[in-house]
């Protein structure tokens, strides 16, 4: 083989990073609670409607580079003006575009938060400052880093993996103090918290809200999401987003779903169910947490975080769950002597299995 020096082309972080994603075998009977997905499949009737509509997609043609009809449907769902919407190939792709677009700026990133933020900064050697959450995993003004030049301030609300939202008053304070910064607010889990900052987009032209169809809509396989921002800001981002990245099938499926009021109602009912299951799961976990050595911050999303004060205690529970084919996510700790386990809310049966397995360790 002719040799080529890869080291000259990739950053050191890329060359020395271990594969981030482990393969998740979807073995029979596996309880998959590691990716914050919705545990319910689409109703068969809707699937049939989708399959029929897919026949209209011309596979030899590129999809529309700007699908205004789809963005109108998304705007209707999000309750914003259509020119405030940009459809994307998932929230992750939108975050990548934003990080690439402002690669010469500082990024302020909550810690702990969604791993993709930190990952982008490390892989591309971006300038990154962490905004440490407090001991109770809250956003606080006191711990906000000192910044004096234009930066991209990333806020995840509800925050993955802690499940907490930023207080509206704190966000308002930051928006006023840092008029020279761009605010990226990740609201991928907003349906489960019922709180959104989308209306601030009318008042501030330095906010981008990131949303996804992977979570409340239960469409993680589709790879679709959207941004909400001022039309001026979106006009610039539209030029930077990879053309045709939201594929024709995904656009068609979304159009079918977003035009179907019955399904939109079903989504709301499923979100209500998940919120109920989350609260039951949290209450039950709180009951056994003392004995098993963990606490759980109140979650406003479709997952809960177990904070173990001893690494050994956390590892023991993780191993026991895995042994029982229950897949949850160990999160890199932001405090060295803590062990964090994130558990997505599953069906009632799956949540019961989690609780029974954990109780068997008592
Ligand atoms: C906070 C947060 N933002 C963005 C994403 C990515 O969402 P998508 O599936 O739309 O790429 C995730 C996925 O888990 C997430 O937790």
C-alpha cells in the first residue's frame, strides 16, 4: 500500500480519540434505555399511510433544497411564523453546522451536558469554556464564566443528562448582559418539560433554538429536526447547511405526520404518558436510592439521572442492569468521585424491570 501521512490532515484529537459509539446490539428482549428514544412505535395505520406516500418520492431526483411546504407545517406545529423555521437533518446535524459556522469564536458549554458539544470542540480544536452546573445540577449566574468577546453560548434546556431547565430570569439576564454573543438553546426535550424560549426569537435576533423529531415524535430513525430563529439569521445558516441533507423520504414522512391532527394528538398523549412514567420511576428510585447510594436530580425530560457518590456502587448497578439485558448510559462524570447513570424512561413494563433489577441488589 502506498503510504500517506494521515497525521498531517487530522487534528491530534481525532487521531487519538477512541471510537465514541459502541455498537448497541438490539438483541431479542433487550431493554433499550440508553438513547432517550420514545419507547413506542408508530400506530400501524399511520405506518400504512406513510408507506403509501413514499411511493410518490422520485428517487432519481434530489429533494427540494428548501422545502417551504414542510417548513410551513413545522411552523404550525411549533407555533411560530414560517420564516422562523429551518428544517434540518436532525438536531445533531444542525449543531454540527452551527459549530462549523462559528469555529473561530469561543464556545461556552454547560458541564455536564450533551456530549456532542464537547466532542465538536475537542475534535476540531475549538476554543471552549465550560459553564459548570452547581452541585444540584442547576444553571447559576455565579458559575457563568467571565467572557468579554463575542462567543457562542450553548444552553441545553432540559439539559441532557441532568434533566433540568434554565430559569427564564437567568436566561433573560444573560441575554441582556451578553448582547454581543450568540445564544444556541437546545430544546430537543422541550415537549417533556412544557417550557420553551421560542417566543424570545421575536425579541432577540441572537438566539437559535434547536429542536428534534427524534424524541417526543418517536422518529429517531428519520434524522430530522429544525431550527427556530430570526429570518435574517436563518438566511445565513441556510447557506451553510449541507444542501439536500434532509432526504426526500424523511421530508415526505414528516409531511404526512405533521398534516395529521390525530397523530399530533397521539404524540401529546404519549408525551403525557412518558411524563407520568418518569415521575413514577423517579419516586420509586428515590425510595431505593438511599440504600443503593444514589440521588436523582428532578428531571423535566424523558430520562432520569442517577448520581452515585461512590464509583463502585454505580458500576455494580450498571453491571447488574446489563446482565439483565437492560441498556442504560454511564455518563462521564464532571466530578471525579461521582458515578452518573442516565436511564431513559421506557414503557411501564420496562421501568418495572429496571426497578426490580435494582431492588435485587439491595
Ligand atoms: C441535547 C440533545 N441535542 C441534540 C440531540 C440530537 O438529536 P437528533 O436525533 O435530532 O440528532 C440529542 C440526542 O440525544 C440530545 O440529547
